[in-house]
C-alpha cells in the first residue's frame, strides 16, 4: 500500500493492485500532494503545476473536481486528503510514499559511520526507483522541475552509495550503475570522477582514463570549460596510484593521517600520537529544517564532498547561520578524524573583531603544538598552521567573519581539510580569490518556522491557535532568532494566548522593542545594530531614507533620488546593504527588505531632522512623477511631463521601448499607488493628485482596474483638499474615465460634466481632455449624438489651437464614436489621421485604439480582407508591448469579426484569450460576460450593433 512516484505515478492498495487515478493532471495533483505530505499546498501552486502561467477560467472548479475524485480513490488507503488554507493537504505515513522513504533511507545513511551499514541503506533506497520519476505527468515547467529534483536525488543517492562502496574496497560493484548515470548525464563531474575511481579500484585504469578524456572533450565542446577539481583530482589519483604504492613507509602519512612515522633503523614505524582537536560548541537545541542546506554543506565540505572544501554561509543577523553550521559539523565530525576547530571571529562585535593571531595560537595548541614552539608573529603562526594541517583531515569552522581579512591565514592547507565560514557579509572576495562556494541563507520556510514554535511551546499550544501562530510567524519574518524570542516570552507566560503576543507585535512602533529578552541582551534590534556601524556612510543613510519608500521593492533610481546622487553612487550604497543582507535583490535591479529591517530603518529615520525627512519624501515623489511622465510619453509622445520646481532627479530609468516601459510600469505601479496615499496623508496634496493623474495613463498597460480606480479616488480627494482648479478638473476627468471603464457610468457622468464646467477653452489641453472624457461617457451611457457633439467640440479646439497633448486620444475617441453612430467612413478618416499622427509610435495607446476603430470601420464597409489585416497587426503590436487591456479588447472584437466570417472555432479561441487577459487585468465584469458568450457559438453576435455601442472608449 502506498504512493509510488519514482517511476510512473501510481497508488497501490493493500492487495498490491494499482488503483485507477485517472488522467495525467489528476496524477500530477496526487504527486504534488504526496511530495508535500503533511503540508498545505496553495491552490495557486496546483494551477502552476497543471497549467503553468496560463490557468483556464474554470481552473479552480477543475482542481476541485480532481480533489473530489482523489478523495474517493484514497478512501481506505491510509491517506487522507484535507482542505487546509491556502489549499489542500495530504496526510499519511511518510514511509508509504516511495520518494519520501528513499529520502529517509539516504538521510539515515548520511548519519551512519559504518560504511557497510550505510551502503545497505543506500542500496535499499535505490531499489525504490522504477524508472524516470513522475514519468507520466503533464508537460509543465513545475512538473519538470519536480521530476528533475527527484532525478537529482537519485543521482545523489547513487553517488553516496558508490562512495561507500569505494571506501569498502568494492568500488567495482558500483561501476555499472555509475556508467548508466554518466551515459544519461555525462556533464556531472562528481559522478564521472567517482566512476573513474571505481574503475581504477577494480583494475580498469585504462577505462578510467578513457572516461576522463571523453568527458574532457564533451565539456570543451558543449560548455567551453575544462575539467573541474573533482575530475582533475580523480585523474591525478589514477595516474599517481602506482607511484604512491612504491613510496617508502616513512614517506607516507601515518594510519591516523597525523604526521610522519618514526622508529629505530630496521624496526617497524610507529605513528606519532597527536591529540584530536575538538573545539565545536554544543549542538543547538530545538533545531528544525534546513535539510537542503545540510546537503549543500555535505557536497561542499563533507568527508565525501565533490566541492573544494571551502564554503561561506552568509545571511542576515538572526537567520541561524551558526546553528546550521555547528549542527552540521557535529553530524559530519566522524569524517574528520584529526579534529574539528572552531573560532568565533567576532566580526561584528562592538568591542572589535577577534585577533587572528590569538585564534591561530588556539588552533596550534589544539593540534598538539607545544606552547614553546608557537611563534609570536602572526605570519609565522599562519605558516606553522599551514604546515600542521597539510596532511591532516580537519574540519575548521570560522564563525562570524566580517571580511576576507578576518579569515586570512586561518585556512588549512591540506586536501583532507574543509573550512566553513559564516558571515552577515557575502564575502564575495573569498569566492573570487579562493574559490569558496557561497550559500545565501534566508529565513525559514513557513512550515519549518511553525515547527520551531512547536518545539519551543509544544505542538498542542500552537495547534490551539493555528491562525494566530501563522500570524506570529509572519510578524517575526520567519527569522529563527525572532521566533525563539517570542517562544521564550510565551513559555515564560503560560497564561498568555498566542493571539495576545500577536496583538502586541502588530504595533509597528513597538515591535522591535518586543522582540527581545528582558534586559535586551538578546534582541532583533541588537542583532541589527551590530551590523549598522560597519556600513559605509551612503549605505547607512540609505537604510534610513528607504523608510519613506512605500513599495515592497525599490530600484537604484529611487535610491538615487533619496540620496540626491546619480545611479552609480546609489548602487555603491545598495551594494553593502545587499552584501550584509539588510536588503535582498530578488530580481536584477529590484531591492526588497524584510519587515524587521524596515522597522529598524524607520527608527533610524526618526533620528533625522524633520526637514531632511520631509525632503526625502518630496525627492522620491518628484522622481516617481518625472519617471512616470517619461513612461507616459512612451504611450503618448505629446504628453507634457512633470517638471519639479526645484532640482530634478539626477538619475532616471532608460525606457527604450514599449516592452521595457510596461515592465517598469508593472514593477512601479504598487509604489506609485502607495505614494498617492502617502502624499495625501502627509499633506502633500498637489504631489498626490499629480501622481494619481500620471499613474492613470499607465493603467492601460499595467495594473488592475480596481487598483486604478482606488488610486484615482484618493487622488481626487487630494485635489479637493488642495483646492486648485487644475487639479480638480484633471482628477474629475481621470476618475470619470476610470469609472466608465469599470462600468460605473452613472457615477462617472456627473464627474465628467463637472470637469467640463470647471474649465474653458482658454485652459487648452485641460479643457480638451475634459470634453473628450465627457464624450466617452456620453457614448457609454447610450447618447451617441451627444458624444459626437462633444467629440467634435474637442476636435475643433485642437485644430484651432494646434495643441497636441491630447490630440491623438481625442481623434481615436472620435473614431470610436463614429463607429457607434454607424458612420464607418468618418470613423475610418479619424482613425487613419490618428495613426498618421503617431506613425513613429505605433505602440502608443491612442494608435492601438485607432487600429481597433479602423478595423471595425473597414468591417462595416465590407472590406473584410483589409479589416483582418489591421486586426492581426493590432494583435501583434499589443502582444509585443504587453498592453494587457488593449490586447483583451482587440481579441474580443477580432472574435466578433471571425464569427461573422463563419470561423466560429477560431472566434471561440480569441474570446477565450480575451477572457483570460481581462482576468489577468483584474477586469472581472467583461471576463464574466465573455465566459457566458463562450457557452453558445458566438457567430450570431458577430456584427451586432449593440456590441459596438458597448465598446470601451479611452
């Protein structure tokens, strides 16, 4: 009985028969649940599993159908499928899932010192594989990634077994399996190196050399690289084995590997006894998770490593670097028979870092060097340390290093030694100069963070308040130090509920103060403050100034605006913050921070003078106004950008084309929206409405409809508080346009009318825009004649004044109105005039709108071939720019065209695509309308004039 994933996915019942699990998608759902056994899998992850990044409209219903069917199949199997927020959870015995059973066997083997026993466990694990893992699931990226992960596990298990066999002198038994693995993936150098050693141990030295040369050629031809250290070491072992065998006994290492042998002439050599160094601190209590990181340390620095034996574990303060490494070092200790050395380098200690010379003295004493033989000078001590470690098998842990200088001279020299360095700094210099492997340690996954609470508080206390426990984990940023502190506080207060502490920590003003032990000896604030003095001045300033940035991520240009510098200087400030893990860089040029770091920065910000704090916000807001104005110019080349009254920003993003512009808009939209609210709250009302106004245009290509409307409502409130006529008219018109687009025409009409009444022709573009919006709302309300009259008034003003900012938008809207009025010839003239005006900017919003009107006009004139050509070109442009809203509208109307030409199946595909685009844009109403249309064939609605009257107008 069990779930089998290491081959085709199967559910085996108690009688050994396979239960029917349905199609590939249902098997994929079962596989993911089994791999995450005991953990809730979010609904969105199932969507990614089954449909990648394009789930259908009915994805949730389809998933529910798979779950319901699986519950029936799993009845009586020992597994239970539960609904658990934020998705579903499978419970049962881990040993009944072959992939988990194999992992457990491999983990037991890793902690087993006896090679024969470990090899037996690993061989048992390997027998669970029946072929390629997850062999019959849908071809989605996530399914492929899960299968690759299991295949990697198989390779790791195989190499671990082969390594044990090699140490037992039975390497020849592993040759067939290793050869099969190398045939499947000949670019895995550690596996190939192990095959060479096993071949040589089995007396097949020439075959080992042929494997090396074949791999060397392939690496050169396919990757353009030379063999790495593992392959080179295997080659050296094969070539020099005979020479080593011929060495005299006194030239060889002793049995303990500790030094040369001594003895009287003619007598057997006697090893010199050397004490085994054991300096590791006690292993941490209550440790949870980090299995992947443990495996990485095994690979880089373990006794059977494939890496070079030098690793850096870097991460933010309180993330558990020392605990991870010390725990792993105890587990790996048996593989380093000559000892384990440990030193706290105190790199971030307020009293200053430790003295490397003293550390070297301690190491030398631990290695048995007499006190009188230890030199005074640091360089001499380092030389002696290298000499002493040249032929030993030692593990060295250098904890809490601040920079590469802290570890200089402390690295052992012998190939049998391994060193792990921990630091808040990424120590990239050590990676470059010494070839260290780097592990960036992040916060615990949510499940492990919860288990840490359970270890400290008891599972029953956490289970009694699951929602509060989840919230507590989030408030601690899943940081082990913070979690241990809150667990200690709750353990000391048995009368408190978890929810009581959640309420206390929810106050951002006091959260850092609450995350500390009595007396503040251990606290999150203390941990962060130890890093702060080691930052350069620019980084320290930026850490505080980022407080006014309301987004989850900031770019170097926003940082430059806050610092009043150019982008190069801003990157120099961002670099140390990222290296010391006070900021993260989840994607190139986008910098985020955890909440606790943000709160620490806010404390630093409050220490700044009031004037500096005010100026920081204004500089950021003005930068976003100018940058957003540049983005709008990409969509409307005649837009007049905002010009700050004072000095403008020294650095602006390069928005070279429509795709890069929309990518910037997508990334910055949450920031712009949050700045509108922040500016309103700070009393910066003019900046608030100007930000809202410029952001409104960007929502055509980026952001959700509901967000656009919310942003504009706040901007309208700011304009009313500001009281200026320009701001009121601009925001009334922009808000009316958004309301109309969202289907709230009745609410939009009076706002649009107010914008027209508040302005006169002497207001130029402001009045023209108000007239154009009023015309759009008239068309949407079923008054095409009124829309035509208002549209013509706006056109007359443009032609009379020569003003161009809104010319293209007014012309494209006029074309749309003419389509609604059933005047296709006039519509065609206006559309083509718009396109001529924007000939150099074919991806501008107004140009794309004009193409829709042109195609509809040609369609109405009976010029179907010309209409289809325009439709397809419009779709191509929308697709190339990523303009989601206009893409959806074009897909929708093209579907009507196709249905009218008898191509119902094609029409349905385009309607379906339009529905998915509307959903992605957060526009639920048209998406639901299209879902209803997809039920019957849409041909009857192809040229319905009512459909034209409902057409969206810019």
